[in-house]
């Protein structure tokens, strides 16, 4: 973990100082040399400053009573950041997965894959139980009146369709289409088939499910295809070498591009946050119940991020997890600013490969998969939200139901895409699956702008700690470093 100071593209607060091979005296001098410190850690300092300035700017601009159009203009530099980051996701996922999977030995990838899977399941279930425990202790739903809830409709059939859509998206029928569209079941009223309900004496228009689509990258489909393609390519020996070289080169070029565009992220984050603060409705309208629900989720995310995950890291690696987390500040702030694990992926790669010098054989596989499927924050939030709605409706859960809830929440969070407010959508699946009324979603939306940002940061942290843990456990197998 050595760096030439003169060539540092960015820095990590304290991290570079702590990890440099300088002698003790020089280290002490550096700690107090603010100029050196700022030069080395410019990027982190800029990102953190952007968060503070963005939030302050947002609150200051609120005093001017701005209209929707003006708010749009304020958010514009942030919108550009989102577009640039999202632009990187497709080539990054393609090249990192194919290059990563094709360069691994069969024995190694099965071990890394298994360890990653165990880590994902253990941490997500733990997050779900943390949420369940907090909702049971704080009981936020007992403070909320049922009348606050508004109704949304969701049937069992729609829940099944959502699961089937997930499977359909894993196997897109057209790879080009998967680059910009996802499959989504839509519901239309069947005008040719009007059912006459004799008992009630009225006509009912039957709703039928039809194939539809929604805009956005089908990351899940590309993930499955690229993993399979990379594995086959890896097994082709010398014949597959030209294509392996191509994807490795593409991956290196994309990472170089990310190293450049990443410098724009502090500007984008600043305006994203300012725009978000401007959009918030009057906070005084939030009821006590919703406020306690918000507190429960935040406390849960805090426990998972600062106790559970660091403990797992420490138990397995025996190193200071907080020092590791300092190296992730850019990724965590970007996750907070963008509310999207997918859009944060380029920055996550940057932190793990440039700051932490993690093995590319692990990052190339685990980061794209983690950004799509490993969502500790979403699982925790969904568990608290489900119990909150149960409490509001005076529905008591037995131990058996709670265990079922934890598994459903784990599955639903895995299915949530790494995009803003995806957890809110999979929340509907959770509610119908455990037999809770799909009410109150609109109430939860009041505070989702904040919870989404926080749970996205937890999702990204879970992915990064996972890479550290799996790399450590696989260190004997990972002898030859990837290019
Ligand atoms: N926004 C989250 C993410 O991108 C997903 C969620 O809504 O929970 O990780």
C-alpha cells in the first residue's frame, strides 16, 4: 500500500499518512502540515465540503420561494453528474465482469463466488434482523394514526408478476435492448372482455397483464450474460486470448476515464443536494409516527454501518475497519448524493482499486454483482417499514412470521435495482407477500428522499467490506495479480 506522494491523484484523509512508509517523526510533521494534507486529500476534502455547502445552499435558497423550473436549474449540474456516471456503468459492468470472470481459474471463481454469496446472505439477513429488532423496540407504528394512510392497490397476482419480471430480466431476449430497457408487466383493461357481474348488477372491465417495458439499463440481465460469457471465454485457453485482452484493455481504459471524470463529482453532489433540499415539502407536516419510523431506520443503518459490518471486517481480517472505511469516503458521499448504487459504481471501483489497491480479480466480479444484488440498507429499511405498517394496522407478528419476513425482505432487497427509490418499489412486494395492506407507501415517501440516500450509502459500504472480506479469505488462491 505504498504511494509516491507527488503522483497522488487523490487522497484519503489520514489514510495516506497512516499507510505511508515514512518514519514516525516525518509522519508526525506531516499530520500538522495542513498544506501537504490538503494537497494529498484534495478530493476527499472537496467531496465533504460539497456535501456541507450543498445542504447549506439548499436551505439558504429555500428562503427565496423558488418555483419548480428554478429548482430544476439549480439541480442541473447534479443532473450532469448523474448522466456522466450512468454513462460509465454499461461499459464498466461489461468489461469488468467479462475481464474478471475470464481471467479466473475455475477453482478460484467457484470459491470466490461461494464466499461472496455467503457474505451477501449473512449480512443482508443480519441487516433485516437489525431492522426488525429496532421496529419491535421503538414501535414507531404505535404513534401513527391509521387515518394517515392512503391506499394503493396491489394484488397477489401483481406480486407474482413482479417476481416473474425479475426472472425475465435475468434472461433478456435481446442484449441490445437490455442496454436501455427492462421488461415490465403492464396492466390494461380488456375491452373485448367485459364481465357482467350479475349479483351486483354492474359491468366490470377485466384487467389483463400484458408485456411492457420500462426505461433503464437492465443490469441484472447483463450481469448474468457477462458472467456466463466471461466463464466460457476463460475456459477457451489460448483461442480466447484476443477477446480476453480486448475486455481487459477496455476495462483499463474505462477506469482511466473514470479517474478523470470523478473530479467533477464534488460539483455535481453539491447541486444534487441543494436541489433536493429545495424540493422537500414542509418538514413540520411530518407526523410523530413517521418521524419515529425515520429515526428507527437511521439508527438501524447506523448500527449496521458502524457496528455490524466493521465487526465482521475486524473478526475476519483483524485490521482496523474504520481506516478501511475512510478510504471509501468518496464512494459513500457519491452514494449519498446520487441515491444510486449503480451510478456510484464507477466511484466505488475507483476507491477499491486506486485507494485500497484491492485485487481486480475480486473487484471486477464482486462490485457489479454487489451493486445490483447486495442491498443491506434496503433490507433493513424494508423490514422496519413492513413492521411500521403492521403496527399502524394493529397487526401482531408471531416469531414464525418475523422469520418469514426477514427472508422475504432479503429476497426483495436482492431484486431491487441499484437506482433511486428502488427499495420503495420492492416494498410493495414485501407487503403483499406477508399479507399486509399495501397502504402507507405514500406516507413513507415523505421521508424517502433522506432514507434512500442513507440506505444507498449502507448498500455501497456493504459491497466494499464484502470485497475486503472475500479478498482476505481468498488470498491464498489469488496468487497472480490481474492486470
Ligand atoms: N437507492 C438504493 C440503491 O441504489 C436502492 C433502494 O432504493 O433501496 O442502492
